[in-house]
C-alpha cells in the first residue's frame, strides 16, 4: 500500500476558487510528480487539469489549446525542461495498457496529471499525490462548490507545506 | 489527363486501415471530379455508426503493425492493384496516439523503400478535411465542420495545403459529450446513436440546458459544461422522484441533443459568415464530416442553414467520415498531384495542429452553464 494520508481538505466555493487552487498548485509540480485526479463525471477533473496546464504554459509566456484527452488518452505538453502528460484513462481496459502508452516512463520523468487513475490498478505510482474532487452544493445549492481533498506521502505533506 | 493511384495507411487512433484510391488529373494539373476508392479496409472498427470509433482503444503498437500488414494485403488484393502499379504510399504521420502513428509510419517507410515509391506524410485532420473532394469532387474553397469523438473544428479549406481554423471546441469534442451523456444516463456506448434513439421519444423543452459560448462572439465552442448541466438535471430529478423514468431519460437526451446541435448550428452560421468575409463572398459549400455528422437533428439544422444561403451541404458517407485510410490515400494523392511531396524522411508527430497560423485557443475552460 502506498504511504498516503489526507494532507488537506478544502472547500472551493466557485469555479474561480478552483482555478486559483489549481494555479497555486501548478508551479509545485516537477519532473517525476504524478497527480491522480479522482472524482465522478462532472466533478471538474478536466477543468482542474486544464487550469494547471494553462498556468504552467502561462508561466512560460505561452498559451496553447488544451484539448480533452478522453479520445487520445494522452496529451503531451512540452514545458521546455520537462514534459507534462495529461491522461484520461477511462478507456483503458487493462492496467497493462499503461505500458503501451509509455506511462511507466512518463511517471519517472514527466509531470503526469491522470484522470480515472483507478484504471491503473496496481501500477499507480507509489509517490503520487492524489486529489479527490466531489461536488457539494451545500445548503445554498451552489452547483459550483467542490470539496477538494489532497492526499499523499509525508514527503508531499512537507512539500505542500513549505512551498505554499 | 492521367491517373494517380495511392496506397494509404491509417493507424493513428483506435483503428487500423489501408486503402487504395485513384485520382484523376487533367492536363493542366488540376484534380478533376471525385476520386475512386478501389479498396478501403478497416480493422477494429466495431460499429461504423460510432462517433467514437468504438470504445476500446488499440494501444499496442505491435497489434497495429500486425493488422497493418494484413490490411495492406487485403486492400491491394481487393483493388486488384499490385504494389508495383501504385504511384505513392501515404500514411498518417500525426496527430494521434504515438504507438499507432509510429507503426503506420514504419510500415509505410518499409513499403516505400522496398517498392521504390515516394512516401507522403498526411495530417490526419487534412485527411478528414479533404474527404468531400474525394467523395463529391467538391471544389475549393469550402467550409468544413469536422465533428467527431475526438475533434471539433471549423476549417476554411482553400487548397490542398491551405487550412484556416476558424474556431473549435475549447474542451470536449461533441462525440465525447454524447458518450459522456450516455454514460451519465446508463445508456450503452457509443453514446451518439444511443442518445439520438432515446431523444426521439423525448421533449427537448422539458429541461432547459445551457447553450455554451453562444453569448460570446466567435466560432469557439464548449461542450464540457453541457455534460455538467445534464448531470445536475439528472440529479435534480433523482432527488425529487427517487429515480429516472424512461420518459425522464428520453427528455434528458432530447434536451441534451437539442442543446448540442443548437450550439453547433449557430456556430456554423457564424463560421460561414467569417469564411465569407475571408473569401470575399459566400463560400460555395459547407461540408460536414465526422461521426457526429450522422446525427439527424444536426444534419437537418445544417441543411436548412445551407438552404437559406443557397449553398451546397456536402456530407460524405459515414464510412469515409470515421477513421479510414481512403481519406489518407486521397490526401496523399492530392499532395502528389500538387507536387507537395517533401523529400525529407517522415517524422511521426503525435501533436500536429493543421493550421499553424491561427492563434491557439485561449482555452478559458469556462464551463457552459455560466458561459
């Protein structure tokens, strides 16, 4: 079992708050980091991933299309010194297919944002940071409110604490 | 007048395909009329009506490679054309899944080297965009709406190598949105045909779903928020009634389909205006390709749009709109006819925007419900 504990849970009251959270997390990610994005359809996994990618591109003074990876499974972005892999594994039928995509190497060398990481089975990288997103309209029925839970190793807890 | 025969290979996504296509060139070098598809073999496509080309991706490069050999053999034999009678080999060299693209390029390279033939790299999207010329002999310029499981964009096609992207989706492609809609409502995949079938018995006005980005100028589209809005409508019904009735599901499908096609149709109207501005007058034709083009509601809307302007609507048969190699062979033949065969060794390009001149989408990622 990977060493993974809840590091923090925050309430994101609007899309802008989700965007800001993603933008704050983006610069902390470096080569070899994997962010597993968990949550049902419509929870905002793609929105979060897109926000992270756009923040990283913007930091390099670039703006590019960030198309959905659902169809192609993987979209790769060249961030000058590191690649960023945006994956949607929903269509995988067997964890072994992750090797065909070259994900094992990417987990070591690139920054990976992985939607539907459950498809990886036992191939999930042990040191991955996990973000669970779930909608929680609350009493006022705010459809954009999300509860975001970050979990990961003690190392991640330390990194998120110090780099924040 | 001469004829060019091209063998095409396509393996950039889920399917493996090979085809032989013949192009007729007039004495002045112009392509005349539609092409002739002598053979078009597709392996792995479970359902031709799938917007999504099936739901199980073929990831293994070696599986593509094995199927490619078989597909090439079958295509040549069905066409009754020996490799020695072929004028060039065309292959999808991007964009797509790296494993598939690599195997296609390797296979084509081997064939071309062995037979001493020119090798032509084709952009998968160019293949889609030039298809109406192969099927209907459409002349330049025309506006192409490419609408499938993985793509959604407007292209002004002015030449074999002249594509201007006028807009596209900033998030999900419509085929993907239909699939996700089906997923949310417990319908089978691929979602396009399933949702359309359910929608027939539904009331599109029973639920008010958003029309993302319609209140903003331009030809960009967004379909991700539509999925979220559908989810909320579904959950609303479930919270109220404890479950979905058959009628509820039909109503949700009808509302979803209406919203998606409204957006596509209105944005097509705007794209036609932009294209007219760029061409200094009405573009003579609107072409639509991709699995989602099979949707009846969308097709009707596009037809009346074209009728109102007195322009032609060209929708190639579905077998040439989903992934296939005939379009790649054709695009290769067009490049050969126009002398656009690059001498350098072919490089696979997993990411390869067709139009390098248009600025990339800012991709605000804004969700439709509020857009």
